[in-house]
């Protein structure tokens, strides 16, 4: 199993990096759009039968969770803006320890969008790999389970997120939102609102079950002459219902039940702030 803070890390960092909200995003989009040239005058054609009505193009999806505007413009120096916003929300030490700043907005947009899928490309995660390797242990009955000690690898990150708090994280999110919005649209979602996607992914992660006991895992058989040098990244859940879950939910499951509960509490608090002011549904 891949060694990274993964799902919750990506979401936490996503909401630590944006700005603008619906009004800022809309104004920024309008400012970037080229002016349409005026149509030239032309002679009127003779009257003819009216053509059949043509269906209007599909309207852009309505924004479900608009944010209060903080800035309508993409920062002139995106890298400096990201470093400043993250350092203010999370602290310099946490940024240095956990964050991959290179192409950060793209990393966050791509990772958040991919978390509900069956696999998420670790090379694009905005967080660094978890120290040490994934830990398992053998039980007396012969089963291999995720070792309780594995959870310790994630505790410093969880504690740092709790120390930062939802208010500061979401405050930074509002500062740099145009960067994330532009990165999300560049993935192939023109006209789609990134904050709506963030809220949907948070909802998806909050549905992750909390295991009642140790999770059994196994290594799949590999029929090859050359065996992998890092077999621990290939562990699968024995329970088919867990193995069928998304990449994001599996990341939370690997952290252990206590870490999962604590991070889900932070995600729920962030969600409340991201959806304040949205119309009742």
C-alpha cells in the first residue's frame, strides 16, 4: 500500500489553498474572457420559412456552494502566494515537512478530483510520502493484518491538522481560490466550480466506514521471475467490500480508526465552513 498521507492530506491542503469564492471566481473568469467582436452589417436575405427550433446549448452547472469572495485575481506570483497562505494556515514547519510546493495547484486539483476513483496517481499528490514503510503483523491464526503500530506514522500529521484548525485552513483557502479554480478547469472541466467538487469529495470521504477491529490484508501472487523490491506497497484488503472502495477511502482506512475519526472530524468542520451561506436544499 502506498506510503502517503493521501486522501485527507490532499483535501486538507486543498482547502488551505484557494480564494475568491463564487463572486471572485466569476469576476476572474469574466476578466479573462476575450471581448467578442461586433457582428458586421449584412444585407437582409429574402424572407423564408422559419427553420425548426434548435435546442439551446446545455447551461453550465449551477454553483451549489458559493464562497464569500476574498480576491478575484490570480496572484502575480503563484508560488509565493501558495507558500505564504500555507505558512499562515499551517505553519512553516508543517509546510516544510509535509507539502510538495512544485506545481501545487495542479497537484491539489488533480488529487482531489481523483480521490473517489479506484486509483489515485501518487506522483501528483501535494503531500510527501509517509515516513517508513506500511506495517503489518501476523496473528496466531495465520492472518496478516494492518499493525496497530502503523497508525503512529500518521499521528504527527493528524495533530498538525488539528492544531491548524478549520478556521485558519478555510481562511487560506479563500485567499488563493483562483489558482485552484484555474487548475481544475485545466483538467478538462471548463465552467465547473472547484469548491463544489471539494465538498462532494469531502462527503465521499466522510462515508468511509470505521473498522471495528484489525483489517486483514494480503499480498497478491505475482507470477514473474523478478519479484518487486517494495512488496509492502502491493498489499490488498482481504475484505472485498473494503478493497472495492475508492483510493481516498482506502487511505483513511490505512491510517487506523483513531486517526480516521480525528481527520473526519476536521473534514466535517471544514465542510461546514465551505457550505455556509449556501441555499437550503
